[in-house]
């Protein structure tokens, strides 16, 4: 079986953290990004009922789309 991608625990973020880092008032906006933009990074998985993303992936997307300087 092949090795998966290495992700650092400190880079795992939920929708609330993404919203905070992007200066968005509501975490629900992140859910809208997921639905509206197919290029938004895929969540890595779930922790309980919470979706988790790799922050460097989200940060790259946000910079490429002008949502983060």
C-alpha cells in the first residue's frame, strides 16, 4: 500500500478557523465556498462532525482567488 500525503496536525483547520483567518464573519461562508467553488480544497476528513482542511491548501486557494493578500 502506498504512503499518503504528509499533513501536519498544526495545519488542520475547521470552518471557523478558516473564516477567522480569511476575515470572514460567519463560518457558514466556508460551506458556501465548498458548494460554489469546485476548486476549493477538499476536506481531508472528519473529526467527529467537524470537517478538517489542510491550511496550506486553503491558504493557496485564498491567495489565488484574491481572498487573502
